[in-house]
C-alpha cells in the first residue's frame, strides 16, 4: 500500500472537494446540447402532436432514464399520452377543426422520501411548420419554427435541474416531479391534462416552478422576470434575499400565458421564470445561435438558490392574486407589435414589428415607445390594452411614440 504524505492528503481532499462541487453544478455544455437537438431542423419545429414532437418526447424520456428518475407515465414509461380535439381556428392555414391529435407529457419523479413534492416544468412543443396560425412571420407556412428559446430553453432547464437534484449528494427535504408538457402552444393543454390526472396528489405539491423562454438573458440589461410572487406570502422577500448580478423584476399574478396557470388554478403556489420577449418570438428565426447559454445557466442557478431558501420554510400557503379577466380588457384589433414586457419606463416599448400589420404600415419601428393611441394615453401594458379595446377593425386614428428623444406621430388604420 502506498503511504500518503500530508501534502498528498490535502491534494486528495482538494481534488475530491473540487469533483463534488463540479458534480453539483449546472453545465452550460449540457444545456446547449439539449437545445441544439430540440431546436434542430431535423425536428421540424416540434409541432404539437406531430411525429417530430414525439421524437422530442423520446429524447427527453431518454435523458430522464439516464438521470435515473422514476418513470411516472403510463405502463411504466415516462410518457403520459392524451387526445386533443381541435377547435375551429380561423387563423390556421388548413381547416383541422374536429380532428384529434395525440399529445404527450413526459414525467419523471425523484423520490426523496419526503411528504411534499415540488413540480419543475416547462413545455417542449412549438409551432412546427407554421400551420396552426400562431406564427408571427408574415408568410409562415412550411417554414421551420425551431423554437430554441420557446421553449427548448425551458425544456433543457427541466432536464438539467433533474440532473442537478439527482446528483447533488444532498438529502433534499422535498421530492421533485419533472414534467415537460405538450400542447402549451395551443392553449396549455398538457398542463391542464396533467392537473386533471396528476400522478402525485395535488395536495402533496408544495409549489410549481415553470420555465418558459429562459434562454435570452440580455447581456446589458440582464433582466429576469419572475411571475407569481403573489401566490405565496413568502415569495417576495425570499426572491429579494437571493444574491445575483441579474436585474430581477417581479409580477404578482399567478395567471399568465404559460403552464404555471394550470397549477395556480388548482390553488398551488407558482413561480414562472422568463428572460423576456424578443423579435424572434414565434418566428422561424428563433434559433439556437441566439440563445445565451451562459445566461440560462445563471437563471438555473438562481432557481436552485430559490429552492434552497424554500426548503427552509414550512409548507407554503397559497394566495390568490389579481384576476386576469378583470385586468385584461377584451379587444378586437391588434397593433402588430411585440411589446417589451421588461420595459420599466413610461409607455410600451416596441421589441418587434410584424410585417403587414397596422404598426408596420404606419411606419413604427423596433425601439419606438408608444405613448398615445388616439385620445388614450399609454403608460404601461394595461393602459395600452385598454386603449386597444376602444377600437374596432377599420378604425383610423393617430399613434404617438417616442423615437429616441423625438416625439413622432403617425396615421394608423386597424
């Protein structure tokens, strides 16, 4: 047997410590590998209920198996299948109303022997070849919408958080249920289906973490939006206590256009992580080369730190937040802009303009800040939507916007 000197022992201990720390870290290369596969042209945009989406589901299931999660789907698999009947969709490029699609959630469980479970999820479906009428491209049909940020980024986050919690050599005080949802792009169908057919009793779920579009952390502003901080009394102070160089922005609402809504409606506290809208949203240009991989790694580490603090607390108490129905007025027209939801100034900052829509025809540009629609002052997203609700198709009006330091006025027809 070889004898160790004191220096050998310290070297061995240091290397062992370094290995254990490394084993517990989120690895950017793994995040990039998942996004690169899911957002490759070979998967044709992971259209909801398509054979290409099934390939994505099989890839996620394979990752869950390698991580050694317990399968929580049907017949000992990770897959929870269900049928979706398509409603009438006037925006779709082909009439498929009444037809059925088979959709698949992918579910894995990390059993730590705890009484309570934390759900970590994100959707993996996207727009495919642009047939469902939800693309923002001027001529979307037959173009591959790869959805690298929306939501290969969130799916990669689910997989790598599963790997982290399976390999971190720490006895967690919660079980973890990892779910990649289908059907989000058509109306949150996968998360709704799961919440109606849970594999872990909803009464045993402490909270749900949702990741949707976490791959575009902007290097300068470094804004991370967290929705749902009003759904449990501890969330606001807890989020504020976590040290980070990111610029954290929060919103209390539990209801929003992603899968956390399905859990909130079952009286479960939720947090939804989002790095912001961008001009590639729901367009064929949402590709992997535009994803900030190191930025996503930071987001995932922030989520880990958040859950470490939650672990110190007793079971969270659910709180209702403001109603989306009362806050969001009905409107029959659209301006055709992509708002910057992270903008903290006065007005609505335009992050993108859709070709052929009213804003495009009026000459509004990315970077403009809308401050008035007709006689209606626009100070934020809510006042913007209220202003839109005052118009109908065919109406003409004036739109005022800040372009740099200049106030411009344009004629606008809805």
